C-alpha cells in the first residue's frame, strides 16, 4: 500500500462491493470465474482522500485490517513529529 499524506483529525472506513466482482480467476476444470474477494475496504481522511485500502472476504473490520492501517498511520505521525 502506498502511503499518502493525511490529516490527523478525522478518518473514516467503509466497504465497497462493486469492484470485487472483477477480481478473481478462471478455474481450469470448468472455466468458471471464481471471485477471490467480496469487498474493498477503504480508509479516507477528512478531505476524502484514500489513505489506506485492502481487498477483503468479509465486512469485518478485523478482516479489513483497520487496526493495522491505523497502527501504520500512528507510526507515520510519530516519525513526522520527531522531525
């Protein structure tokens, strides 16, 4: 995931379902298209810029790795504050 600039005051997390229907593979045995994911979890800052995303199989925030995204953001903020 590419890091982008973000503000520290507000983030929001949501799922979108449309894009996931295009991500998958064709099974060789019957040539059926099999989806690999059900959702795209996105994290936005207060300017509606994408600051994190992850393809997921469920709408669970645990599956979205929301905590991992926030943890990475916190580390970035701490590095920036030390400069």
